[in-house]
């Protein structure tokens, strides 16, 4: 979210002398995106961020593709992903293409003995179950059920969970994550018609400077490989920073739905965008108020994009039955729509309590082996009427 923010101590001017109490210089670092042409922050470290003591043997973490090409409505039972203790090992990619990876995770323990940096993708982590704190050099962000954590690529972080019961829905974007352009004015401010605004954004607070030397394990992901690094100084040694590039959070519960007399199309639910895909939030809302309105969505022929829905909570007027953590994939090339009987049932209804995250990618998604392992193989027959 491009809002200027600053924490800690910084000098009055950029690229000028900034000394510690003992007279030595703080180390200035520019963290920039898209070269020098997009969002950036200036960070001031107690020690140069370049001190590496050891490099471990890299290992492959590319998703294992099980179904590259397909044309079948698909459902994945996401809560069948088994919990694992380690945060990174718990992350299971299920749907992937060259623009984004979608993963499910059920980590049981906090990241206590290592730090993580995704150098190939921005991350959007949706908190389905659990709470805790995202810790970075930029500061801390407490999170809870319904929060989207947006972590720009290159950010070293740790996640600390309050309990062992956690369920995450994760999007890795190989392009920057942004808010929708149509909701921002020429100066980057959210406009009056936007379904959320700057007041809804959680920015880092409580910057804590760790002026420490030693051995600090940092796992860095790049080009499908994980690189074990041992840093010689604490990665959270920021004494201060300012700029537009930093992690932030937004709660799906603060998304204000746009409604109308007749059924509104999916773009009114858009929350984020990346290159060749969008992320939308379906939240509790009043139904359409035309006297002859049909609240259930009409049949839709996906021509140019796949459609992914991650069901979080509540009942969906267009589906016969869904469960928490379920993912539906409706691939481009064939139509999909409401299940039999749900259109008639929706007429006259006043509101919905549904809660879901939707992703529309414009390149086809492939299924991984982890996805096939939790697939409901009969889902494509769910539109059949009873004989």
C-alpha cells in the first residue's frame, strides 16, 4: 500500500553522515523495486547488511506438477492439508502458473531458529485460523483471523504464532502486489468510491533494534531454490527507516462491499492486483434490492481466465454445500454457474454471510501433487440434477 511511513531514527537528509553514539557510521541501504523506478525505502542498519559468514547447500523447492493441462471443474479440500511443525515445510503449493503460486499451510510452531526471505515473489498470506505477530526489521504487525499480510519480496521476516492451530492461504506473486488502479487517484490516494481506504491499513509499529553479532540463519528463496545463508549480524538491526516499501496488512472484515439493485459482477470485490491476476474479497453484504432481482450469480463462461475461490466461512447461495478451506477451480474455456436449485432459492433473500477469497488468473493454473492428493474427484458432476 503506497503510503509514506517512517519508524525509528533517520537523518534529516538522505545519503548524509549519520553516526552512532560511538562515532561510527550507521549503514544506509536502499531497498528498491523495479530498479530505481518504483516504490522504495531507505533503511539504516547498525551493521552493513552484507556480512555473510557461510553459505549452505541450496535445495530445490519447486512445486511438483501433477496435472499441467486440464479442462475440468476441480475442488480441493484444503483442510485435508496436514499440520506440520515448521512454517516453511508446512507450505504446500497447490495451484501454480508463471505469474503466481497458491499454497495452503497449517504451521504449528513459530519461526524461532531461522528467518526467511522470499526474493522471487511478493507474498499475500491470508490468515484463516490463528493469530500472532509478523516480525521484520521494519517493525511488527499483529495479525488475526481474516487478515491479509502483504510482504514485499526481499523482506526478511519471522512469523510468531500465538497457538499451534493455524491455517494459511498464501499467494506468491512474481509481480508487485498493488491495490486496484481504479480506486486510486493520480497521487496514489484511495478515492471516495473505493471499498477500503488508508485508515484500514495496518502498518508496522514497535521497531525494535537488535544490535547483535553472531550466527543468524536466513533461508532465501530464489528461482525455485532455497539458499541457506548464515548472516554475521542480526537481520533486524534497523535503527530507523522511511519510505513506501514495507510489509502491511489489511483485514477482509474491513472490506466494504459494493452492492446494487441488480447483481454486481466480480470486479466490485477486487482487493489486490498483480500482473495477470486479481485477488477479490467476498464478504457479508446485503443482496440486490430490485423487486425482481436474482441474487445468485448468473452462469458465466470463462473465456480468458481461470477462477479460484477459497471458502473461508458462511454459506454460499450459489453452491449446494461448501466447507471451510475448500478451493474450487473453474478453468477458462468452459462455463460454470450456480448449482441446481440455488437460483430459485436465492430469490427474495435479503443478505448473505459468505466469506471467501477469489483469485482470477489470466494464465491457466496447473495442479501440483499436493493438490491432487486432496481433490474431490466428483466435483465436476455436482451440477447434475437428481433423476
